[in-house]
C-alpha cells in the first residue's frame, strides 16, 4: 500500500512539475510568437501602404502616356514648325492649343490629385499649361504667363529619354519663376517625351501631382504611432512634425541619417525591415517604395515608429489569450493523464511488485489476474504466471533448434560449391568438405592431419610455415582476413588459379583457421578470351590496331632508351578487292589468314605483325641497324606475299605495296611514324604498286 501511494504521489508531483514547466515554456514561446505576429502585422501594413502608392503611380504613368498620344500634341508641334498653321489639318496653332487646354482641363477635373499638366517644347518653352489655382479653380494659363523651363531637370532629363520612357522627379516644393510657392505645395512630377510618327522628339508632357494626396494614407496616430516618408537621400518629405518636412529646401539639415542613422544604414541594403528597438523603447522599421520602375536606386522610405506601450499592449493581449487557452487545456490534460496513468500504469505496477515479492519468498502458487491487466501488462502478467513452464519449454526448443541448425549447416557445407577447409593453429588440416575434395582431388583420409601446404605449389608451399609463424608471433596479417587470388595444387600435381579467403576463429579458446577456396579456372579462361578479343584480330589472330598502338609505343620507348633504329612497314594488299569480289568473301578471309601467316614467317620473334583493318597490315621492325635491313625485309615480304595461293584457287594471285618510315630519321612518335609510312605506301600505289618505298620529303607530292 505504501509503495502504491508513494508511486502515485511521485506521479502527481512529476505531472505538476511538467505542467509548471509547460506553462513557463508556453508563456515564453507565446511571448515570442506574439511579438513575431505583431511585427509581421506591422510589416504587412507597411507593404499594403507601399502597394497602394505603387498602384496609384502605375495609374498616373498610364494617364501620362494617354495624354502624350492625344492628337493636339503632334499638331501643335507641326503648327509651330510651319508658321502657326498645321500643314495636315490647316488649323491654326491657337485652335490646337485651345483643344489641348480642353483635354488637360477635363483631366484635372476628373483627377483631383493632379495639380498641373503642361506641354513643353523641345526648347523648354511651355506651349500649353493648365493648373489649379489656390481656390481649386482650373484654368489655362495665358500665353503671356507661360515660362521657359529648359534649366529644370524634369525638362532636359526627359528630353534625353527614349519614346515611352518616363521621368520621375524627386518630391519637392513647387516653384514658380524660380521661387518656392507659398503656401507650400509639395509636388511630384512625371514626364515623358512627345514624339512624331518618326519618333523625333517634339517636346515633353509633364504632370505635377499633389504629393499630399499621393501620401494621404501615410499618417501618424493619436496613440503615438508615427509614420514618415523620406527620399533616397534621407530628406523627409512627410513628417509628423511639419517643420521637419522639406528641411533640405528651407535651409535646415534634418534628415534620416541624422535622426535615425542605423535605420538609414540598414535601408542601403534591405528593401524592408522591422524590429523591436529596446534602446528607444519602441518598434521601428521601414518599407521601400520604388517610384521609378527598373531603377532601385530611386525610392521613398516609408518609416514606422510604434511606442513601446502600444507594442506591449498588443503583445500582452495576444499572450493573455494564449495563456488562458494553454492553462485550461493543460489542467484538463493533467487530470486526464493522472487518471489514465494511475489506472493503467501505477496500479498494475503495484500488483506486479507484490507478486514479485511473493515469488522471491518462494511462493510458486502466486498467480496474476490477467483479466485485470491492460496492454503490455497483460502480457507481463501472463509471462510471470507461466515462467517455470516456459523455461522448460524454451530449453527444449533451444536444444532442438541447435540440433536442426547444426544439421542445416552440415548440409550447406557439404553442398556448397566452394571448398571449405578448417586448419589448426599449427597448419594441420582438420576438415575437408566435398567441394574441396572435388577441387583438389584428395579424399579426406589423404589430407586430414596433413599440413595445408600440401595443397600449395611453390613459392607458397615453401613460405607457408614462415607466414604462419610470423602471424602467430607478431599478429601481422598477410593472408588472414584478406581475400585474394593464389595458385592451388591438385593431387596430380597440376596447378590452377583459385580465390582464397582465410578467417581466424576461436572455439573454446582454441585458435583455428577457416579457408574458403573457389576454383576460378573457367573465369580466368573467359577473361583471357575477352582480353584476346580486345587485342587480337579474330580472323588472322594478329594484334589489332589497339594492341599495335601499345606495341609501337613500347618499341619506341625502348628504341629511345637504347638509341636504336626502328622501322615501321605499312602494307596494303594489291588486288585483294578483285579476289574478294570474284571468289567470294570466304576466299577473301582465307587469303587474309594466309597473308598473315606469310608475314609472320618473314618477321623475327622480337618484331610485331599487326592487322590494322581490311587489307592493311603493319610490321614493326626493332633494332634494324640500318635502312638497308628494313629494305631487305620489305623485299622478302613482297616476294612471299606475291607467291600464288593455290590452296584457295589457281587464279588467286596478289601483290602488296609497302611504305617504310624510320625512327628517329622520319618521326619520333608513333602517330607521325604511322602517318609517314602510310604516305610512303600511297606513293608506291601511285608509282605502280607491288614494291616498297622509304618516306622522304617528296612522298606526299608523289602520292598526289
């Protein structure tokens, strides 16, 4: 009973501690999450404000391009260039100006955010200007009041743009006749070149926008939230303190880099940013508004400052809600977990402890009530009840399994294709499976007890005892645990290639070795066949081009090392095609085989005869000691090849043309040597065939 109560008490305490920790962790995580949510919400608000302004700018740019394309724009330019008369319509300059005034007035009437629209000529003179006066009335400026604006950037920079491009000015205070207009009127100008059908620049259309209306959605709040606008230079163009806006134009030096240098520095590298600024006890950040498309160096900086009490209030509200939900869910979960663990874990453990103490005391009659247990405890109770009986059954089953596995292992060893040999520590053979008997030809009684080296040819036979003693003395492995290919020796004394893997095992602290042997004679024969197919011509059994290249490289290396002379004979059969066509391909193959035999008969053992392909052969003559020896060999080859091939047909008669190139006289590498021997052979063909020629400077010309 004490154990049960103690376990339940510990469980309750542990769950209470877990609950407390969960609340603390949830509070901390909830605070961080609430902080992140507030920051994301404010950043999203900045993004929405930015998108709203960018959307408005897109509309303004579209309207500007529409105004550029109205008919009076080109007609006024034509009339200006034609003494005041439009040559196309016959209308006067004033008529077209009046029409454009009407269009501009209509635009201003329907777009209250527009302050002024102008059509300025290429020389900077205002041709048409419509604006709102201070009373909000729309008027067309009389001709006498029009000004020249050529010195202003929005004119000369616009005139440098291509058709369809748009100039975007900085936001500044409107000026008339060079003076800042009062009361202050912040404006933002967009302009685009006006062109004729040939895209010649006629002037530019300029729209002055009320900056206050453009930034109307950017404002500060009574709770202390402040939103400002600055340009890329850091100059404030809208501020919660009006005296700080446009300070750069009014003689002041108040700017972002002075008031908020860290944010200004961050804005040089980031498009958006928000943070909790502990030093200033507030949340601050910014969002860039790119007002000139495709130029990310021109932007407005939308700045945000939220006082700490506003931020903390919002975070606290979110955190309180999170903690309330967490607390309720935690308490409910705690009660459910305690009830579940007490019923399903603590009580069964207490009963199991009582039964274990009874068994320890010798009461074998104790039995657990399996019906009252759940899940794994049901299995545990049943296991305890049947412990004694299960032990006996398990022992009997284990003995049976061991015997069966031993039989299976013996069957595997007897029928495996690999030879398995067990060896004692002194090298004596202890067992020899049927596969080993088949491989080596010995019966068990002939090898059991013999030293394993009886299965090895020299040098393995004579070195085996030394290897074994060295390993037993030093532990250094040369064969054990390392699979490799060695030679084995059968009872009849014949040797064969085999794969050998030796493992060391300890049985009752006694050292033994197990060798696994596989006869790889057939595999080696197959590998040799593949190697021969890769390097020898299947028809003539001569080296093919690949092996020829290796042989000539090797021969050249030896010739260089020993300062010897080498000759390469390039042989092409004369008349082979005729034989092949008249007597058939089978006769042609027989002829090539016979030619190969005759060439080999003419060559020395150190020389190489190769078939390069078709009816082309090559002979490498090493250490010739003079060109005359190469000439004699070439003459011998021609004489041999030209003999009739009566075994094939009485009419089977061919010749051969031989080109000879010498090392080092003609070339020093095999490609150049082969090329020059080939050139010499073609020179022979050109001269009449069936003789030989050495390479010389005129061979190529002679060969045509």
